C-alpha cells in the first residue's frame, strides 16, 4: 500500500462518512482513485482509534504469539471478517491479519512464532577425525609414501576413464587388451608407466607390443574404403556375406570373418526386416493341392514360380504389390502395383508373366490360399496355358517361404526407415528397387551374381 499522510486519510474518511447513505464507498473511491478495501480499512481504524489511528507508524509493532493466536481463533471461531477483527482488536493493518491467518492455516501455531532477529549463529566446524595409522605405515619413509601416493593417483585416473573396456573394445572392434593399452598411452603423459601397468595388470612387453601395433599403418585402409563404398551404394542393404562376395567380384581375396570384423569396427550394420499383409478370406473357390511341397530349388528357369500379395501403408494410403518370382534364380518375373487389392492386380500380373513363357515352359505356380488365387478366372488362365497350380496349407506361411523372404528383404531395404511423402513416390521407389534386385543385387547362393546375371550365365552354359 502506498504511503499516505494522516491529513489525506482523514479527508477520505470524512468524505465517505458524509456520503455513506448514498453509496459512499463507490463515490469516494472514484473521487480519490483508491480501491474500496483501503477506504474500508481507514474508516474502520478511524471509528476504532480515532484520528490517531490514521497516523503513519513510526516503528514496527511486535505482537506476541499468544495475541496472534487469540486474533486468529476469534476470526475462525466467530466468523469475523478482517475489518470486523480490525475493529475488535483495535489494529491498524488488514494485511497483518491476513498474514497471521495464512501462516496459521499452513503451519499451525508454529507459523505465528516470531523469528529470532539477526543472523543465525554459525554451526561449529566439525573436527576432522584423526586417521588411525598402522605401525607399518608409520615406519614408511617419505619416499615410500610418495611412491604409494603416485600409484593411487594413477589408479584413480585409470579407473575414471569414461568408457568401459568392454564397451569401447566392442565399439572399435579391437581386443580388450589393445583397448587397455590405448587407455594407458593416453594417461602416460601425466602418470608413470609402471603405476599404470600395475593398475591394469598388464605386462610391460604386452603394452609395448600394442603400442607398436598402433603406430603401424592400417593394412586394411583400402579395404575399409571399399567396404564403405559398397555398403553406402546399396543403402545399407548388404551384410558382411554379400559385401564379401562384392569384394571378390572386384578382385579382393578376403575372408568373410575379416569383413565382418572390419564392418563391426566401422559400425556398419545391414537393414533388419519386420511383418506382412494376409489376403486369406476363407474358402471362396477351389483350393489346389500343395504340389510344391517346400521344394524351393529349381533346376532351370520357368520351372517353379511363387507369388503372393503384400501391402504398404504411406500416411494412411495403401499400396499393394503382387509379384511372381522364379525359384531358379530368385528373379521377379512380373509384378503389378495398385492402390486397392482387387482381382485385377493379380490378373494383370499373371498376364505379364505368361507372356514371357515359351511354348515348352509349364511351370508350377505356388501361392497361399488368398481369395484371388481361388477365383475361377485365375484358375482357368492357368489351365489354358498349362501352368500347374499349387497352394500352401491353410495358415502355414512357411510353405511359401521364398516369397515371404522377398517381401521381408524388399521392405527392410527400401521401405522401413524411409520417409515417403506420397504413394506415388513409394510406387516409383518399389519399381526402381525391383529392377535393382533383379539386375544389381548379388546373392550368396547365386555365387555372388545378381538373378539376371545368373540366368544369363546358365543359359549360355546350356
């Protein structure tokens, strides 16, 4: 509250008293630009203490805890307003009463107790306990104690290394001993070597061996660059086995375990795949026998085909892919992409695939029991062109494992972890990937060749 003179307060009070029968608080507040609560307080003080009550306080008044408690209990028990309590106890400040009431409600009677004046006394400084020393320690010379202190400092520094030996060794692909030797080299500028070796329990010869090894040129530097180039060219789709084959195609003679170790040291990991859409809706047509019987190996092209439908979801919109794969080399013979899983998706794919057959080719075409493959038109087309229909057993995805594997590879290498702004963008990506899969992506079981390269070589050999 602003400081006002006694004369001003008295003028305000008298103005109110002269107009109290005609909405005096409102008129007085508007006239003097004051809030009504302030005017009520001044009026209550004037009516209780007279003009002397309106004098500004020259010093702070201190009240006992018992008096504060009496005031608070009177307000709470009798339901007095703060103005009524001000009049009853002949006090001057409503804010004081409000503070007492708030402290009592929060802390009880302890909240009303006055705090001691002045700064709090300083706590006495605790005396350091005397360290008990053994007779052996007391007999040590100063040189021995300094030596022990130096060792302890080196031990603390070694143990305070932020990286653990195991995690750092795994991250860099180096042995635990080589990693410990590197830690020692980093600390050697500040601490004596013998203390660090004692702490790490490492032989001196072992340390110097790893020290010399670290100074040698990395004999795998060129190979690492090639591995990185292959890895990034194929967008992380190649693991160490296919990278080994790709390196051999480039003329490198290297073991796959070495490639695996180097990839681990560079933290290069291939993509991981995850789940699928199912088209089974019960029996709506004729179910064919499982002619394929999980015999996924074919001796020549166009001997065994597998097919299925998978689903992609981009921002709530879906895209469906229906491919046919030749089990001879894993090549995608034909495929169709559509926004809805209608029969036309499978029909158009089958039409494109049949167009690539010669008159002597009569492949087995294997699928699951999806509704599309039970359609009469689909089965008639197969009979008309001499294709043998085969279906997986109900609920047994392993009967069509080759197709499931392709979908897993496709999604892990070009869909999962990627951001697509539209279905059109995904559709173009899938088309590009299938071309890449057929013509560029090498396979271990195809002796490091792509499906198209393998088929071309086999036809030349025949």
